[in-house]
């Protein structure tokens, strides 16, 4: 699935890389809980555009199966 995001000039945007966010494709800080419980080291991807821009994001890490496993943690 692709997500289109409008990014504003000079505003930091955190993109989820773990696949557990409930606000895809944005990071919702889920790794704080997951990393503590599971001993993982998930981090978001931080983007600061130099001008206003719309981008499409997709990742193989974003799937329903992974979200379900987080719901049970
Ligand atoms: S929620 Fe996935 S990296 Fe933040």
C-alpha cells in the first residue's frame, strides 16, 4: 500500500520503518513500547524537506500481519 504525505518546508516528518504504527506512514512512537518489551531497536526515518513537497511512501515492513502481532504485545 502507498501513502501520500504532504511535507512542509523545514518541518521534521518521522516516517515509520517498523510497520507497527497506527498512523501509517507516520511514526506514532510505537517502537518505544516494542523496543522495551522485545529488545528490538526500531527507529523512525526523519525527513526535513527543503521545500514543500508531496511524496508517496511504501514499505515491505508495513503489512497487516505485523500490526496484528503488535496488538498482542
Ligand atoms: S511507529 Fe514505526 S518507526 Fe515509529
